[in-house]
C-alpha cells in the first residue's frame, strides 16, 4: 500500500491519499494520470489492469486501487 | 421528420399521450413502434441498417452472456471437484481452472470482436467509401494515372454514427460483465433505436438507460411539466439563436474570397454561437422528450464554454461521446500489450520523462484521429481532431511552466485570470471549429491567416455586418437571446434552473415564464415563410 501511495504522490503530490475517496469523481485524476498509474502498477506489482477494470470505483481511492491490485494478483 | 417540424411536434404529443393512456405492458412496445415510425420517415431504406446493427450486436451480446454463464458454472463445478478431491489436478486443479477461464474469456473476446467489427464495418462502408475513393483518386492523380474510380451513391443513414456506437458499447459492456445481455430482442431494439436520442445522441450506455426505458412509467404532472419546459428551452436555443445566425455564417463561408480578415473572426464567433445553441438546444429537446416519458437520459453538456482549458472543455462538451472514446478506445489502447511494451522500451531508451508520455500521447493521437473522422468523412474533420490533440498535448507539456508561474503569481480566486482562461478556451475552440466551416483544409488555414494580414476591423462598426443576410432586428434578437442563454448558464452553475424556479415560483408564475418563452419562439424563431428551419448540425455526423 505504501508503495502505491508513493506512486500516486508522484502524480499529484498535494493530495491526501489516505483520506481521499473521490479521485476520479472529483476530477483529481484524469485519463492521462490513470494511464501513467497503470503503467507504474504493471512495473511495480507485475499486474496488468486491463480496460475492463478502468471504472471510477476502482480508482476513486488508494484503498480501492490497492484492493484491485490484490484481486488481480490473486487471479494471476 | 425534423425535430423542428410541425409533424414532429404532433408525433411527440400523440406518443406521450398514448404512452400514459396505454396499459403498462404496452408502454415500451409503443416506444419501439414510435422509434421505428420516426426512423421510417427519415427513409425506409435506412431501416435495414439499423435493423442489421441491432441483430448483429444482439446476437453477439447473447452469445457472450451465454458463454459466461456456462463457463462460470463449469468453473464452480471444477472448483468443487478439486475441493472434494474427486478430480485429477490436471483436470480441475488451480492451473487447469485458470487455463479454462482464459480459454473461455478468449472465446468471448472473439465473439465480441466479430460482432463489433461487423457493426463498425457497416458504418465504415456507408460513411467512408466515397472518402476512400476520393483519396485513392488523389493518389492516382499525383502519379498522373489516367484512370479514376467513380464515386458511389450511398446515402448516410440518419444517426448511424450514434446508434452504432451505442450498440458497440453494449457488446463491450456485456463482454466486460458490466451487465447481462438483454434476452428480449425487441427490448434491445428499443435501446438501440430510442427515437429522441437517435438523431444526435447522447450516446447512452445500456446499464444507464435500460432500466428506466423498459419501466412502465405512470403519469406525473411534474415530470411532464419539467420535460416540456426543457423542450421549450431547447427550441428557443435552436430556433431563436442558432437558426437566426445561420444565414450570416453561410454568407461568409460560401464566398470566402469576399470575407477575409475580421470577417473570419466573425465566422469563428458566430459559428461557435450557432453550434453551441444548435447542439445543446437539440440535446435539451432530446432530454426533455425523454423526461416527459419519465425516462432520464444522461446529460451531454456541462457549460463547456466556462472551461479553463481544452482538456476540461472536452470533459464538458458532448460528454457521452468523450467518455465513449475514453472507455472503448483510449483505455484499451493505452493498456494493451504493445502499448505497455512501448512504454517500457521508451522509458529505457528515451528516459523516464519522455518514456512515460509516449504511449499516452500515441493513444491520444489515435483517439483524436478517430474522433475527427467520426465527425465526418473529410480531411477537415481529421485535421480538426488532430488540432485538438496538438493543443491538449502542448497544454500538458506546458504544465510545469504553468506551475512555476502560479507559484510566483497568486491567481487563486482571481476573476481576471479565470476570465482570461475562459476567453482563451473560447478563442482556441472557435478557431479550431473553422475546419467545420470552410470547404477544405488549405482554405481554412488561408482564411485563418487573413485575420493577421487583412486589417479590416472597421467592419465591426461601419454597418458591413448588416449585409450578411441578417438585419439589425436579427442582431438585436440574437444579442438578447445570447444574454438570456448566458444568464441561464450562469445561474445553472449552482444547480438546475428549473429546480430553482420550482422552489421560488408558484405553478402559474412558472408557466407565465415558459408561455412567454414559447411566444418568443413563435414570434422571433427563424422558421415559417422565408425561412427554412434547418437540420441540426450534429445530424450529419
């Protein structure tokens, strides 16, 4: 989780990812950010977030994204 | 049957009345019948196209859903066998189950690919055949070849770009397991053909629209009232503003050699106003009609001209198209195997900074190319799309510079700076829209250039603008109409105007306002003798 938060901080350093729950709905992360994020996740966690998982609910908070990474790791 | 025709108004009144009179079971079939009657009036031959797209995507969705159900059941069965120890690991172990899951998913992907490819091929053939021939002839001409290919006579079926995209999104969403396939063919046919949004969108998703579309709504005065109010507001924008300014735009772009310099700036501004009033007016009518039937349709605009930059503008203009391209092209492309490989390669060889952006920009380039060509089969639209890409890319690259500037100069809450940003957005977007106006790309660039070489700004005050096919009275109506539209947009920033009216005004007073608006449309709308209430601009896309 810490590693994920540090990736997120590289994209938007000024956001409190521990508490933020509207990263996509609140327009903090745009589509460019999401793609950068997916690239980083593929590198660091060795999982591919395919397009079918790219829905706001999976990216609205660091926790939701972390849950998705774990789910994908389990699937693999 | 144009939205602006008396026949259409009569058709809607009859349909809404029948909808609330008929028994529950007959409501959605009535909408399907109404949608096909509406489409029939656009040309009976076009019915074949919409029927073909409907059948193909319906079958694809059904096959995907069926496979998913069977595969899930078999997967659970294998898991149970493994748990009980009654099956061999080769048959039902974790690895075997994973392989089975992948095989089935790959089967579903193939069905999806075939379904959407056929649907998109139909669109491609009717929309891009002549454009392809035009380009082949251009190449033949460049090589001085004596032969030329004759153009084909293919009429573009009304709304094909919209309903094809809607049907394609349905198949992909079934594949992505966002919802199950619709088993009832006729219900699915209604989703594809729902008449208010058939002409120019919004491009709805099955998951958003289907439930309310098939629910038998009972009559609620308030719902019908609100829908009707929105329809009236839409007609106001279309008939009082868009169609009134249309002759001036046409005069200036039909004979461009006579209208250079400051006139081009006028084309920019007038066309921006016309397009905004036309498209948002059309969407107001669409959403209003659906609302009268109790069916909520997704909003397509969020005051785009108040955006601070182009990327934000595109999140607020034609929203359902933008999200369609993001969800079904940009994301899948960006996270595809080759693109992730490219990202890795470029980070290794070109450095972290460039490497990270290259795949995103490449995917973005493809999306904007596609957005351009979706709007129309011509180089004008392709260059327009790529122009948007260039502007967004430049703005992204300049981000560090903006950050430095904002650290030094505090612009937080500055109305002047915000106005500058909004003004900049309006100017850039309006300049790009010149590609919609002039007949080809070189002419558009040439005309844009004349704004800086032909210094004739005196036309603004010497009465020359009164010779563009619209007179002084038209300008006064346009100015007042635009002020009203702007004021409503300003009020809407803090919530729906109709909600506010409902809270503050009694029923009778609200209807005095809307009756007055209706009177304005009747008296000042550009229709009737001497006018030809024109087709909506987005119909041609």
